[in-house]
């Protein structure tokens, strides 16, 4: 059933995926009603089976309006429904790399985001104090205090779900600093990842960086010191509705700067070994993922959704025609990403 506009999206300023999708829809000039989570306006909307942000209210095949989540398939659905200002590169090899980097942002950098926000006391204190006020401002400090404590306690108790613990903390923080260096180098050569127009992966990175670079004290200070370029790029990405597009804005595989391999190497160094170890643990029915990432030990509970992410990436890779696969392989070889598809 065709979608009508404006789209309705339930989200929150502190949700990196809400910021990802809001920015993407602004860029695509698709009208949007942004409904704040826990607001009076949100109370009248049905809740999804799994309460994730953002939630869109879209028609199913029978025309019934249902709450719909998961930003990656939503982006592809909107590509089919709305013409113009696409965020999927036209070249199929670049489209595959775009999906791989988007997955890294959504599924690995989010570990960095959640870790920094709730592992460090200064960050957790700011988050627990501010987050409730995004939905509730007309309330006394005394009444909001128990909600602040509840949110902080709940999120800190979920650190283990994303893999943040005393064993993995050094790996996560090292990976963020290495990402900053690799992405900064790439932005010196290219306005966005694949040229002079943003792809889905740009918005995925931006979503996580709205927290890491702009909100949470510890990673924000690191970002401002190590890469003021990325700090500024993240703010610029918030609204690209006025970006003018030209015919040559997508680069080709032949004209991509060499710095793209540096970014892919960070995907291969951290995200790839986790995805592989997680999939193996899920296949064995193991209760723990135990592997080595970046030369350091990694221990966490298996994550079923990220097992599905690997399946989707592998399915897409299998569907590539031989020439496209050869091009993709030339980018992945030696980065560690090639192990995902061996």
C-alpha cells in the first residue's frame, strides 16, 4: 500500500537511530511528524511488539496502520516509495559497501555509544539527569528524581547486553579512537563516504555520533580534540534539506579515495570478528561469546539480532553478480572484512 505523508515517527533526541532517520528524511525532503517518546502525543499511538526507537506508523499489506521499527529496512522501503535524493549508491559495489558500513555504525559504534554513556560516571550522571527531561519539563526536581534514578539504573544494568564490561572496555574505547582517525582521514578527501552526497551509511554514522561527538562528555571531548572535523560534520548532517545535488555526486569505485580502505579496515578489525564469533556462539547455543578482538579478549552474551545482520550481509554478497563481487572483493581484501564472506 502506498505511503502517505507526512510520515509519523516516534523518537527521542537521545536515540541515535531517531536522529539517523530524522536527518535522512530531512535530506530526502520527505515530510515528517516527529512524535516525542513518552509525550502525551505518544500515548495515543500503539506500541510495537519490541519497543524500539524510532517507531514509524505505516500500513501493512492489508492497509492496517502498524508500528514498524528497524532503520535499515525502513530506509530501503522509503527508497521504493519516494523518488529523488536517494541514499543508496547507484553502483551495486558501492551499495554493498554502504550496507556494510551502515551495519558497522548501527551494530558496532552503538557499542561505543552505549559504553561511553553508561560506563563512565560523568557521562552516566549527565544522561540520567537530562534524558527524562526530553519528554518531561513541567515537573519539579523532586518528582523527576526517582525517574532519573530508574532510567540510569536500568541502562547501566544493560551494559552487558551490548558487550560493555571491564574486560571489553579498553577494546571499545580503542575502537572509537581508531574510527575517529580513519573517518577524519576520509573526510579530508571526500565530503561524504561515497562522494558529494550522503549515503545510508553516512546517516548511520551520524546517528551514533550525535551521542558520541555531541552529547556524552567523555567521547565528546575526545572527538573535539582528535577530530574537530568530525564534530562539525555531525552537526552539519542534522539537516541537509538544502544540499544541492549534481549529476556526478556519487563517486565510482575507481575514483574512491584510498582512505575508504582505512575505514573498512576498522570494520574488519572490530566488527567482523565479533559478528563471526557471535554467529558461532549462536549456532552452538553457547551462553557466552568469547573471542579476541583487536588483539584483546572479548566476552559478552550472544546477540541474536546481530546474527541476523550477518545473515543479511552474506545474502546480499551472494546475490552480487560476478563482476560486482570482484570489485567488492578488491576493496575488502586485506581489511579483515573479507573473512565475513569466506
